[in-house]
C-alpha cells in the first residue's frame, strides 16, 4: 500500500503561494547594473546576491533569461566563453542575479582563462551578501571533474551552492529521475552543497518556476529605493 503523499514542505517542493510570489518577483523590473572585469570594479554591496556558475556553454546566460522571461537580458552565444566578466542584474531592488564567466573550455588564451577564474574565485570568497551559488551542470553529461573541483573550492570557501541541471529537454523524460539522483549523490558528499538538485530547461521552461521559488527565498523582503 502506498504511503501518504508528502506535503510540499516535506518533499522540498515549493508551495503554490511561493511559486506565485516568485513569478511576480521575476516578472518585475530586472536591469543590468554593472559588468566587472576586475575585483576592484565590483559594484558596491547593496542587495543579497545569487550567482550562476558552471562550465563554458552550460547555459548560464540562457537560464538567467528564462528565469526573468527576457530573451536578451544576459547575452548568449553558441561559442563557449562568451561571458567575459561578472555581470550584475538588479531584480526589483530585492536581489542581484550574478552571471559568472564559465570555467573549462573556451577559445581564449590560457592567461585570459586564468584571469577570469581568478576573478570569479575572488568574488566567491569575498562577497558577504552572496546567499547562494547555482552551480549549473549539463544534464546530458552529469557532474564532470571541473565541476567537482569547483564544488571543493566552494566547500572550502563555505559558500552555499545548489546543483542545477540545464538542458533537461535534451534528456529522455524517463531518464531525468536517474540523472537527478546521480547529481544528488555527488552533492551529498559536499558539506556546502544543497541536498536538492533541480532540473531545468531554458527552452521549454521545465523546472523554471521551482528554481525561481528557490532563488526568491534569498531575496530581501523589501525593495530598495531606486
């Protein structure tokens, strides 16, 4: 006999009210604030921040656009390494969304890749208002060695992060549960990792409401005056 269904709170799923509140937040104003190419050029800390990290071409910018319902808020490209600075977006005066340069493969010099990585590392370690890092993982390939190294670095920096699977539309529906379970098994081995893994698709909108609700939980309860 099947047991009783878990409530949204017990299962980790957001409630309908949380989903709706997050929808309203992400449907509101979201503006590009600054692009920082060096640690000294980072904007003044004013709001809680949620950063998006991951391998080059994993879909960070596409996910930011899908979350906010905009096609070109964050610039996207089929060429890995398109994001070459840390980009900050003000979400309704309540939260900064932060698009980090990708790590791993990119058609740029080694010195430039190292400069990007040094900048991202300095940001992750020195930003007291950073509430969560969404570490994006390509659902087709799972957690790779470069992702594991990033997870170790986030553990050392005591930065809370959550694995978010991208491009879930390119995985068979019957395999999604297995892919999520494999990623959660990796997350359980890391102290700073959130236990729940979310699967998303920027193309179909799959998982976007749930991720919005997760992120909205870190936002300031009141908007700052613009």
